[in-house]
């Protein structure tokens, strides 16, 4: 698997300055990678450009062994006329019923299957949305604050489970959570005002997986490297 941007630039219609300017980076191999930075530096714009790669030719975005890219984002809405359980049953592809049940258990949604989407908290809604995408066929899944408003312990459980259940898939994790990005992700693309003009600013994360021992000293060094990027 290979994802590469070479000189990517994007300016919103009517804007004077580009939100993404000459962005160059490479990510390889399955697993969790990240885009990290404050609001307004182009994280979501980058995600949408990557997704649109499947609909129109984007000369500065190239992929290898990545055919289907999906985009999951925070506060995505669902129809409210059926229960959560009925909706997940309806959209679940044939042959993935066992995976659906396992994800429901891991995401702690079993007691909520009879509820409608509007009755759920924001964190519960985000968990339901993420399951919908994990049940589909994809090579790269972009998670744009997809676990926002989920408590820290459950977020960790979910991330570790995804890494275990989908070892051959690539994930692009967009988050404002410095510790989370440094701990769970392998390759971290840093976006910010001070990094816009740099050709490539990547940090190697700790890529923590269930059963591994986290090297606290190396973890602290990774967070410091990310913070120094700004």
C-alpha cells in the first residue's frame, strides 16, 4: 500500500490564500497513520481531496494498492425513522454479520440498538457511524474526528480493536489529541502555519498495539517532536 502527495495545493473558491500549499508526503503499509494540527490548517480539506481522488484524476495524489477510499467524519447524521439496530442490519453486507455483532460489542452499543439516532449522545452517534464504515469494503478509511466525544478508555479499546480486526487496511486518523496520535499512529503528518512551506514534515509515532509495552521515554520524545514542529 502506498499513498503519496507531491506538491498538492488547494484554495477554497473566493479565498486569497491556499489552505494547502505544496504539500508533499508519503505513507506506506497498512495500519494507523495520522494527520495532526490545529483547526483551519487543511486537515479536512486534505481528507476530502483524497476521497475525490476516486472520482477525478488528481495528478499530485497517487496511490498503489488503494482502490476504495472512505471518509468518516464527526457529527455525520443518520435517518431517524428506524432503530439503530435495524439500520445496521440493513446496511450490513452479506457475510459480515459476525463482524457487525463483534463491533457492536466492542463499541458498547448493544443496549442502544432499539434507540433512534436522535436519542443518542454525540459520542454514541459517532460510534454508530464508524461501525457503518467499518462494515463496508475499503482499502483506506479516513477517520476525521470520528471518535470525538467518546471517553478516553473506550476510544483506546476501539482503536486497538480496529488495528487487530483490520490488519491489512490503511487508516488515516485526523485528531486534535496529541497523546492519542503519538501513541497509536505509525506515520504522522504535521500540518500547521509554521509547516506550510516545508516540503515534508513527518513524525514517526509509537504505533502502540494490544499486548505491546509502551516505551514511556520514547513516547514523551515523540510528543515533544510533534510539538516542536509548530
